[in-house]
């Protein structure tokens, strides 16, 4: 997927967490702990972490779980999977699966929560639809999708410096993502009971969307 930057390889993959820490001026660690804390993770939850990267989020989520809970990460990048396995090796209830999240998956009615963290904006609409279908199939009725990504905003209203940085370092698909009303979109796909938490001056949002129990996949 040449137009997307969600599949990370090489030097960036091997040093991803450190690069994010530096780029955020050290604020990312506190932010991501805060965001995951708002997921209201229960001790016995089964969580699907789609595009799980280095396992940073999975390790944080696992701290809320008992031995009855579990996390399944899904990742395509070999270097990211290697980092994930290394970072999460102390947790016996975390596994990572080598698979694409934008192709049909086998999970069905298995998970209480699903997380998409800074990956969803890097796919075109037709792939996003497949990902949401995978989430709907994987979640139990009443299960929750957590979409941690950009809040919708008008890029043209931002400063010239912000626009330059966004256009230079983000993939073109991210600009399309900003234009979608995701609450409306997800409501049309069988989700409801939305909750939002905003970060970084309202540029980043954790959106909780519950799969309605009367929804059929």
C-alpha cells in the first residue's frame, strides 16, 4: 500500500517507540497511559489489538487484566512483531498474530474490546470497511471498539506550519480521514453509545463505540 504509512519497516520499526517519545517531546508515555486508562478495562476482558505494532499498548492494557483476561495483537510487519514479542514476553496472556487487519479474519464473537490505535487513518475507505467488518464479527454483542486517532478537523483552518508538518509526515489518506464524521459512519454500521476523550489540544481523540446488541453482522 504505497500511499499509506501504516506499515512500518526498517530503522523506523526497530526504533519506533523511541522515535515517538522524541517527536512528542516526552509527552507520549503519559498520554497513552491516560488514553488506555479511559478504556475501562475489566479484569477478565478479552481484547483485540488491531495493528498492534511494538506491543506498547498491549503491555499497558495487560496491567488491568487478571489471568482470565487476554490480549490478541494482530500485526503484519515482521520487525514490529519481533518488538512486540520482546516487549510483551513477561505476559503469559498476550499473543500476536501475523495477519493483515484489512483482509477477512477468522475471529468471531470472541472479544469484549477492540483497539485501533493510530492505524485506521492510513487505509482507504474500502479497506476501512473491511476492518470494521472484522471488528463487528470479532466483538461479542455489546462489545466496544476504541478508535484512538485524529479528531475530525478542517486542515485548512490550521496554521501554515501545522499544515506543512501534517502534509509532509502524514500519508494522503489521513487528510481523507479528517473529513469523515466517524460517529455518524459508525452509527450506520451498527455502533452506538459513543464516548469521546480528547487529547493534544483536541487533535487526538479516543472514541468509544459500542456494538449494539441487536446488530447483525
